[in-house]
């Protein structure tokens, strides 16, 4: 890792050095999720307002300079991803469930008109599922996968925006984030506090509680490293480690501060964005299990961490 970029609900995108000292601040409005171009020194950020925005930044030694900005084509964008080929960016708008696809040119700047993918539907948890709420957009095997928390679906599209099947998950699950690994897909349910594993045909293979701690839990981010699935738990303020083969609980450890909204794994280090704790904490992975350290970065309402 050369730099750690931190987005959130504060006034800036922060850049931290390898020594985890903040070396740059870039003014941004609610930059709650960040993504990097796969081959170019370009960083992308959402602007999570009712009139959503996207921004592209050139990266030079940790400093960010604006390449371009445009509408996210929806309300409250909360996630974005760049296709591995580097020519397409997808953004999920939580407020109205709209997903948009944006072309990228050879410099990584926005190019052409966006493709706008609106949706309809709802779910049984009315205060959270009164309409579609796209929460994540992920490219996998040249298919765009969208977690829709509001409709309990994984929406699947071709790269030119043609709808494929919309996979129905258990009612009231509220799928927030997913991760693919080894021919399987692991999905975190924000509303029913579960993790579920599916095969390539979307048959459920396993299901487990995301946390064993008492009280209400709102799972956030999910990722895989080695033999383990990791999930952040907001409420218990923990990171759970589940065995990828069957979702058996291996360990559950404190995240280091309150409301772990997102985390990133870089080798043997896990960086955790603790939103209401106003801190990014560092956990050391030992045998696959996160261990606490005294290292932290003070940040206003961090929501995303991106080591590069």
C-alpha cells in the first residue's frame, strides 16, 4: 500500500501515507464511497446527496485533482465500481434505486451519455423497503450485479444495460453487499442480520447469523480472503470471521470504534471505517483472525477505505 484513501460524510477525502499520517485533504461533498481505476492513477467518488453526483480525480503522489464531475442520474449514490477493463463505471443510487453506467475514456475521465437503469418494487419491511434501494453495484464475469436492499433482489444486467434475471432472495433480508469467490456468492443481509451463500445458479448453500452478540445488528460490508468470509456488524461494532465453506463462525472481534460501515483488507492488515466512531482503525490479521492494535486515524464520519 502506498496510500490509504478515506471517504465519508466529513468535508474531505483524506489521503494517508503508509505510516498512516494524513498527507492530503480534498474537499468533497458526502464522498461516502470510493473506487479506483484498475490501471490508471484515477480515483472515483460518489456525492451522496439527493441530487447525486460522481467525481473523477487524477492521483499524483496522494494528491487528488478533479478530472470531471457529473450526475449519478439518481438520488443518494452510495456505491460505485469500475469494470476490470477500465472502460465502464457503475453507480448504485440508494435513494431511488436507480443504477447508472458511465463510459470512461483512455484517461479515465467520463465519456458519452450514461445508461440509466430504473427499477420498481418493494419489500415487507416497509420503513426500509417502500421502494427500490440499490446499495451496491459489482461487475463479475462481464455481468453487472446490483444488491437491491428495498426489493430483496440481486439485479443482473449485461454491460450495455440489458436486464437479465432478477434473483429473489428471502423476504425482508435487505441485501446490502455481496462478494464472489470460488464459484460462490456471499451476501450480507442488512435487515435480517444474516450472511447467505449461493452457488452459480443462485441456490442457497448456507445461511448464518452475521453476529453472535446480543442486540440489534445491521451488517455492512462483506469480503473474502483465503478461507474466510468477513462481515462488519453495526450495533455490536464487531467484525465477524466465518468459514467460507459453510459459514461457521470462527471468531468475532471488536472493530475498534463505533459503527463499522466499511473495511478493506490489504495483505495481513484490515482497515475499518467506523462511521460514528469518527475513526479508521487498523486490525492485524493473524491466522485469518483480526487482532486489535493501537493504530487509528481520526476522521469525520468515515464510510469507505481504499488502500492503493
